C-alpha cells in the first residue's frame, strides 16, 4: 500500500508565523468569552480558484487545480466566500482566523448562537460553509447548506454519516448542487497515522486504540478513532473493544494505535498540540469542495496529491 503524498503546502506556509502560546489549550475560554486572538499565521494551498469561480455548485465550480506560478496572479480575483458555523467555538474561531489569512478565501460570515447569528443568516453570502459545531447540529446544518446549493466542509464529529450521505445524494442534482466534505481529522499527521495503521494491520492484526482529548469534548470515541478502526478492519485487522477514551484538561487531540504480535508490539502515536495543526487541511477543503466529483467525500486523504 502506498502512503499519501504531500498535503500541497510549502513548509513555511503550513506553520504559524510565530510561536503560539497556550491560547488554544482546551481549558481556555472560547471566542467571545474573553479569549485572546488565536493569531493563526498565513495558510496557503497550492490550488487557486479561477477568476469568477466559486465553490457553490450551481453558481460556479472551484477546484481549478492550477498551481501557483510566478506568471499568474497570487490571488484569485473572485475569492471563495466562506462562512463558519460554530464561529465562537474553539475550532470555529481558529478557522475564522485561518480563512482570513488564506489567499483566495474570504470570510463572509460567522454563525453561532453565542454570537446571535443563525446559519440561515449567512448562507446567502457563502459559497462554502465550514461546520465545527456540536454532534446534534452537524446534520441539520449540512441539510440547510445543501438545500440552498452551498457546499459544506464538516469537521464536527459524532453524527450519523449515513444520514449525511443520503442528504448529500438527495441534493446533488446531477452535479449542480453543493457537495459535502467530511474529515474526522484535518491534521496531516493523523491522516498519515491512519494510513500507516492500514499498512500494518495485515501483518499485525491485533490492535488497541487509545484516544486522548480535552475534557470538554462531547463525543466518544473520537471521530478519528472510529475512522481508524474502520480502516484497520477493512485492511484485515481486529480492533479490540472498547476503544479507550481519555478526557483530561491540558490535552488537545491525541491518539495511539498499538499493534501486538508474537514477542513484539508496534505503536503509532499522533499528537495535535495546537489547533493550528488542522488549519491547512480545512483551507484545502474549502478550496476543493466545490469541484468534488461525489456528493459526499470522506477523509482528507481524498484531497491530497498522490
Ligand atoms: N475534524 C477535525 O479535525 C476536528 C478537530 C478538532 C475538533 N473537531 C470537532 O469539532 C467540533 C467542535 O469542537 P470545538 O472544540 O470547537 O467545540 P466548541 O464547543 O468550542 O464549539 C462549538 C460551537 O458551536 C456552536 N454551535 C452550536 N450549535 C450551533 C449551530 N446550530 N450553528 C452554529 N453554531 C453552533 C456553539 O455555540 C459553540 O460555540 C467537535 O465536534 C469536535 O470533536 C474536529
């Protein structure tokens, strides 16, 4: 099995411009509760929307995967308009900063009950909605987006994927409707961990998964752990139940996958120590979602270059 290729970001582009302090730590207040600005550095992807293109299905298609070139303007003339659902939350506030810093994207709205703004209030001005809300709101929000022809990038975890698939299929309208993209984890390191797990599983099939998150996470096991288990089992592995979920202050998002074999173990571990780890993936998804060939696409790996 071949591991995925590059995420498509230059090293300097995938890192914050300055060291982040502890402002992203889970115990910190969320945006709107007096939290400091998250200070996300510039985030760029290698794909650009063409002038006039948007990520909204019927009104235009993005995904013109033209590479940045010195001969081409650095920014599209018509940026993709991105609204964020859950904009006052820990992830949503970080996404707002990342979208504002990204070439070719424009932050067009911030929806959150805590801001007094409904998703419906920002839909008309958005080509793409990014949803980082709560498990029982992800599906109704996705339905609102797709019903209005707006593509949706979902980072929220803990909802029924099959219901989303049906909703996305129902609104695809032969390719004229919006698309849904879901990533249980937008961090490239986590995606690589899942791919490595798939590669190892046929050789060391007995597996335990331990996921560790901050103590305000609502769902368990995490979406990343559930997806990792799904991929390992598809590769012939046997994931022992239960998946272990640790919730503690001080953690962000971490996972260990432990393979046991005769006289040996092999452990994969990924740590997101800062929410900026998810942002290059979110920005990439905003750029590509409008041109995806399927009504629903799951997993960041589907967007990465081979
Ligand atoms: N996919 C990934 O890479 C990834 C990474 C980190 C977190 N997550 C997931 O993202 C989600 C959000 O995490 P968080 O830590 O930011 O949570 P949070 O509690 O800090 O923020 C959630 C926000 O959503 C708002 N909200 C609730 N209902 C809403 C609605 N109908 N419309 C708009 N906003 C609404 C809340 O008011 C809150 O501000 C969780 O499901 C978490 O598991 C995913």
